[in-house]
C-alpha cells in the first residue's frame, strides 16, 4: 500500500507546514561510511599499484615523471577512475531503476506540489550518494592534476551543496531522481572511455571492442538524458516552480525555503546549457574525427 504525506490545514483552511526534521543528520552514518569506503578504495589501489609500470602503462600525454629506464606509473589516475566508477554505477542504476521501472516514482502526488515537496526514500539514497561522491571527488581531485581545475572543483562544490539541501529540506525529490540519477547513466560509459584515454587499449582486442561499445553508448545516453531528456524534464520543473510561486504556496510547504527552488532552477539552466555546449563542441567533433579516421 502506497502512503502519501497529507498536508494539514488549520480551522481557517490555511495549510500547516509539515514538520521537517534534519534529514542530513539521519544519514550521517551512511555518509561517513561511504566517504571512508571510497577513501580506502582509492588509497588501496594507489598503494598496491604504485609499482605497476607494464600493464598499467599510461598514455605518453599523462607521463610527466618517467624513470631512467623509461617506466611510468599513474596509479592515481587508475584509482580515481575506479572509485568514480563505483559511485557512477550506484547513482546511474538507482536513477534508471527508479525513474523507468520502479513504482516508487509514482508514489508522490502527480501535482506541482507533489513533485516539488513529495518525499521519496529512493531520492534520499540517491542524494546521500551524490553528496558522498562529490565530496570525495573534490578532495581527491586536488591530488590528481588532470582533475584539479577550477571548473571541476566548482562543479563538485555546487553539486554536493545542492544534494545536501535536497536531502536536508526534503525538496525536489522527484526531479533529483532524473537530474542526479538518470543523467549519470552516460557517465558510467564515460568512466570506461576515460580509462582508455589514460590507459589506451590495443585496437582489435576484446577491451578495444568494449571501449568502442562504451563510446557509442555514451554518445546516445548523453544525447538522450543530458540533452533531450534534460530539457524535456526541465520544462516541467520550471512549470511546477512557477505554478506554486504564483499560488504563493511555497511557504505553505517549506517556509523560508523558496530561495532553494530558485537556485535549483538556475543550476538546472546553467548545467543544461553546459551540456548542450559539451555535446555540440566536444562530443560531436570527436565522433566526426573517429569517422574520418575510419575512412582512411
């Protein structure tokens, strides 16, 4: 049986805001365990693979400290990608299952208020994972030169902060499933594609075939979820926020938290435009380059 949160009203018919306790505090243990687990995974791989200079030979572009015998090791890149892959699988698969197959997404009322203020435990789990990953990614990126850039670090901070607010205030759970979960499906394939960039595979090998499959899958998943799907869902998000704002109903559900919804809209717009830019000026030219190389 599906239960939904009932909005109480006083004797005059005014909506009584629900009592929202700190949801972040309830997730302190999973967050601590998750951060500890990722840190242990990263440092374990970093340590045990530090002498691997044969099968873990990185591309020349990522070899700046070559030993006298010509050997090079980038266990930091390998460890970073492995830790990222674990979290991308968790977030992407949870988002895909909940959005496309689970009945949970339909447990919130099919209204603007339901989609913005309805509670989903799956979004709780997802936001917890996003906060863990983005926090770990921020600090790990500081020690990996390829990822220690202003745009990457800023993205990690904003994504972690947004996940924290959604977790803490129990807002936009419906949209968190898509924007924080489904959008990561393409990144699952990207992690493996990046592995091939850092540690190139021999073309014609089984690994080479896997990378080709991942490149194609990444392109279509990115187009479907981060471009077409992103804007399709964003239209509904903007409509919902504008609807509750017009009815002046936001403070009825989350007093004093209207600013978060407007910040969420701004993040949605900026990320949506950035992803269109990435697709048009990053992914498409790369595809054309691969096709041209195949014709030669």
